[in-house]
C-alpha cells in the first residue's frame, strides 16, 4: 500500500462505477474525492466515458442457437437438485419446529426483570459513587467479588450498582452505572 492516497483511486473509481465497492469503501472513496480535485476530475471523466459506452456501444444479441444451448444446459444442471434440496430443507425445518421447545424457559422472569429495570428508582439498588460503599453492598448477594474500579481519573464516576434477579438457578451478574463525573 502506498503513502499516496491517490494511488489506489483509479481502481476504486472504476469499481464504484461498476457497483463493486462495499458501502464502507464507497464512503471512503467519496470522502477522498470530495477534497481531492485531481481525483474528482478523474471521477467525472470516468463517469462520462462509462455513460457514453452504455449509450453508444453496439450491442449484439446472442444467436438463437446459443440461447437454446444455454437454457438447455441450465435446466440439466439444476434439474433434480433444486426440488430435492427444497424438499429436504422444508422437512428439516418442520422437524426442527416440532423438536424445539416452545417459549423461553425464563421468559416471564426475563420480562419482569426488564420492566423492573425500566421503572424509575429501580435501576440502581445502591446509589453511591463511593467504591467502598458499592463493593461491600455486593457481599452476601453474590458468590464472587466483582471488581469495582475508581474511574474518577478518566472523567467518570460510579453512579451506583444493581443486581438483576437470577434467571433460573444461575448466578446473577453485577453491573454498575457510570456517567459523567
């Protein structure tokens, strides 16, 4: 890769005209063309040439014999595979639908926990920016000690901590809300 950002533009411009660039590459190319006059001029010239070729180039239809051979070859290649594959896919989907359990095992608990978290005043179980208050609050509620770091040096502060309800018999996960200091 070259240090010159214009070095790869001719290929990118041609690929863009042919619709071959990913959205990210297309956006990167458009940003470059927006500030580089030489590449913008090249883009304009390539666009004119492409338009002119599409409008003025002589088109030759395929001979009828060639069309028949292509259509006949297409049917032979996929003839039995498409219906057979479609049948297998439908049967597998139906079997999977019957085999899978209906509904999530903890669907009601998950919904209740989510609604509780959305209610005002229920997002935090302990509202404190002091790590020495938050960390002891977790003791006895979890079978592990979560790391509670002081982020004041980075411009954030702990707003508090919460402990969602356990779903089933698995351990809950601790989380902390941090906002601007």
